[in-house]
């Protein structure tokens, strides 16, 4: 795993934390998660930008958003009591399939 992929992994972690903070901010009515979401997203975008030095944007953004979307759907289900219907599970599967497809397609940067 190259440093760029580690940056991408970090970007995903911070994006997921930022999105979770967004939910916890309750529409910007809670100060700590409201401030945290901006800080976490800033770190996420910084890590994503560093990853783009060596990973194609089509691959990096798909992995970042796809894995982030999947993890957030699971967090919504586990932590926030959101329903995880068979249709949602199928859609998550499609997201994962898209991430795999674009990643296997390769990155010309290495």
C-alpha cells in the first residue's frame, strides 16, 4: 500500500467522522459537533488532495465517496436506528460494485 492510499484511507475516516458529526450537530444546534464537522471535513479534503497526487481522481473520489457512503449507511443503521431495508442493502452492493469496478480499472499514476 502506497502513501497515497494511506492518505485516501485517512480521508475516508475523517469524512465519515465529519458526516457523523453533521448528524450529531442536530442542524447546527449543538456547538461541539457543529465545529467538529468543519474541522473533520477540512482534514478529509486535505488527505484526499494529497492522495490525488498519485491516484487518478476517478478512482480516488469513487473509493472515498463509495466507502464513505457505505460506512455512513451502516452507522445510520447501527447508531441512529435507521432502517436497513433489502433495497438499501442492494443499493449498497451496487455502490461497492462500482468502487471495485473503478479501482480494478486501475490508476495510471500507480
